[in-house]
């Protein structure tokens, strides 16, 4: 195996690293696609699947609905990808709903390898791809019906286009590549929102201004006549300030606007464009929900990148030390600029989401490729490039991971011996023998690294722990725990009781089982007790799906004919959130 601790790669080693890149992609494909449909949909996945199902049912692909009601909080692109995936699965099922994210995840890993390879070298590219492919939240959302990973893939493709056309003396001279850039950003924005138009220009623009350091930036932007400052600014951003940008923006804008225009004229409604404004602009500057604290992402990033995040403090310290050492004259200006590019990529993304008024943990997912490259740069560094602080932080981070991995052996113990009530009633972990084998392999990797805590040994050991952890959680544990998730089985019970036409069925503030009921037409959904009681008394609702706590509060009359199972470890909360099927009896509407 070629030496990992190198800043340059000879031709024979380059061939080895290309094969290593292929191996990483194959390993990533296994954890992204294997048993993709083995888990029932949950949480927001129901929305993506149900909207796509109703589009197919109605034949209207420009009007997203749930239970017949417009639900236009995201662009149409991802729903179309899900619908396209149904041609592979022959059904609108869990696999079809998740295939677009899985494909985008694998594409993101490939693009990151190519980007890091172009910025630095093959070892950095391969290791960056491995880190991204084995980061817990990246795998989670790559196996989840959503559009978050599609945004990451589009952003990486846009950045590769820029880096491909970056020159030493001039930044991205005016070329027709900018047309491709705006088309990529438009298509990306059609999957989740305007982030596709925001993040690449933010990163590229900041890099063009800061590529030669803060001192050069302040000289150009603060000194001399205003006209000279403007010329410096526009020269640095020639990727944008050139005449070819005008047709590129027009074409990109038309690609993005086309589905909304068709939707507007077919349905005579501006709902789509209004929700683009509401979900992207208004939510950023004047949030109406998800108001997390401003410090949220300082600890969220460690959860998103687990287990590699234990190395992030050392990686950040290392790359800033490198930038400080190369702030003046350097024998390798291109490498210095590319270190700065990765740093700006990381911090521009972090600050953009931090300054947003609306914050949720997974909003920060687009930072993961930058963080992966920063950690990879730490782990491919030769000993001479690491100072005392870098080495100390790297070793402390790894020892935390090693300790946690070794302590994970307690998971094979019976829950009643190690957990308090009510969690002591949990069943044993799935696949105990496989878990034990994976633990032993990880322990050998830890022993190998502890003999000499070099960056190379830490990289190998952490890679083993990360891949085995991801493999066990997603391909073994989660599919087995599906036996304790009631949505699909309960939906079958409801259909058997009510009938396949679901006539007279109503919902109260709950659509968790809606997709699996596969309703042929909209079902009554009620969000206040007066409307519900009126529908019951009028005979519109004869069967009701409702949570137990709400049925108790509203004093719904009738017989409980079916109920979701509740397990001992769910406690009183599980009982109160249990979904009931009630054959209702008319009652007096509350006054």
C-alpha cells in the first residue's frame, strides 16, 4: 500500500489510488443501496412518497398534493425523480422514494473525490470520499426520502466546474463554462430550494476575494480610489462579471422557472412561487418556525459527522496553521490557494446557516464535503506539517473514539442489566454475533493505531470503525427493528376493517399511516374538534383515525376496533400517542 502521509503521488501510486477510489465507491454503494426499502417510511418521508403517489394517481405532475390538498413547500424536481424511480421498482414504494437520494449520495462521493483530487492529490480525494461515505448523517439522508443530498451533489458539481476553470493569474476567465454553472445551479434548486443558487456563488465569490489572504483583500478593497477598488473587485470575480453571465443567468432562470410557470397556468395559482419565497427568503430573514439558538451548529456538526467529527478540531487547527505559515511568500501558491478554498468552503457554509433565523440540525448538511476534505488533509499530512497542537488534538479526538468504541461492548449485554426502566424492557440488540465480530475487528484496529498514534494509523483505524458502524446500523440493526414499527401492519388492519374504498374514514391531526392506506381519493382530515364533531353527526365520518390522547380529550364516542401496538419501553408517552381506529357514534358538538 502506498504511503498515506505524502503530499505528492507518483504515477504508479496514482494507479493504485484510482483503484482505491473505485473500491471506496463500491463500498459506499453497498451501504447506500443495500436493503434500501427494508424500512417503512417515517416522518417527512411520508410527504415525499405521498405527493409522488398522488401525482401518479391524478396524472398532474405540476401540482403537489397530500390528501388532495396542495402541499407546495418544495419545488417539483425531487418528486419527479421519485416518480422516475418507480419505473425501476415497478411500484411507488419505499425503495422508489429513496433511490434519488441514494444515487445523489453516491454521486456526491464521486464528485468529492474528483474535487479533492483536483485541489490536492489522490490520497486526499480517496480519503475525503471515504470520510463522507461513512459519516453517519450523510448515510442517513442518502437512505432517506428527501432532497438534502441532491443539494450536496449539485453544489459539488458547481464547485468542480469553477475549480476546473480556475487559473493561477486570473480567476475563472470569462468562458462559456459559466452557462453550465448556472444550469447546474438551476437544476439543483429545483430539488429542494434556492440553496442551489446561493451556496456555490457564496463560496466561489468569497474564495475569489480571499484566495491570496486577508492582507491582499484589505489592500484591494480598502486602498486607493473607489474606481480602483471596483476594478479589483470585478477582476477578482470575472467568473461573474462578464457578458456571458447574462445569457447564462437568463437560461438558468428559465430552467428554474419553467415548472412554476406551467403550474401557474395549468392550475391558475401562484402558490408555487409564493412558497419559494416563504420557504427560502422569509424563513431565512424572518423565521416563522425552527428558531434554534445561534450556537446550534457549533455542536450539531459533531453529530452530523460522527464518528469522524472527533478529528475535526485537529483538522481545523491544522489547516489554519498551514494558512498562517503560507500567508506570505510561498513556493507553492496553488496549494496555498486551494487550502484556502477548502477553508472558505467550510466557514462560508457554516456562517451562512448560522446567520439564518431558522435553524435545524440537518440544514447544515452541505458543510460535510468541506469538513471531509479538511479532515482528510489532516490525515494525509506528513509528520513535519503537524505542530504540537495538531498532534495533541488529533490524538485526543481519536482516543475519545477508541474509548467509545471499546465501551460499545456493553451493547451485547441484556438490556435489563445496563438500562433503567422502561428501556430495560428493550429486546437484545439485533445480530449480536455480527456485532461482536465487528467489535473485535474494530478493537484490533484500535490496537494497531495505539502502537504508534500516527495520522496514517489513525486514518485506517477510524475508517474501519466508521464503515463497520455504518454497516451494522443501517444494514443489520435498522431492518430488524422494523418488527417493532406498526405503520404498515396497522394500515392493513384499517383497510380490512373499513374496506378498500375507505368510505367514511376520517383523520384527526394525524396522517402517519396515510401513504400505506393507499387511498383512491382524498380522505377527510380535520384539525379542530368542532369540524370533526359536525362531520361525525352529519354521517360524513363513520370511522376515525386519532391518537389516544386526543380521543380522550375530545371525548369521541364509539368503539375502538383497532389500535397500534405499544411496547413496554415506550412508557406512558407511547400509550398516549397510540393511534386508534374508532367506529364513531354521533355526539353533541361541543359549544
